[in-house]
C-alpha cells in the first residue's frame, strides 16, 4: 500500500461475519458507500476498507496528485 499523504481516521467501524457472503464484512458510518470483504480475516477486511477510503480520497482530490 502506498502512502497517500493523509491519514485515515475511523472513529467507528463495524466488522461482521456474513454467512451469506461467507466473509467478514467491514464498513464505516463515515463512509457509508464503501464496504470491504475478506473471507479469512476481520483485520484484513478492515485493512481493505482503509485502502478503499484512501483510494477514494486520492481520486477525489486530483489537485493533490503529483504532476505527470
């Protein structure tokens, strides 16, 4: 995972086991549209959620991107 230059701070998140998806599902009330899943690890689901948030924030702030 690369450094985005800003940290992600989640004040609250949920990780639940979903029998229907046979995976741990992580979500945050701060980012309701983002959901991450991992079939083996709840921590991996949270890590994936953080990566999704970082990617969304990176793409949402094109002025923060380095010049090509």
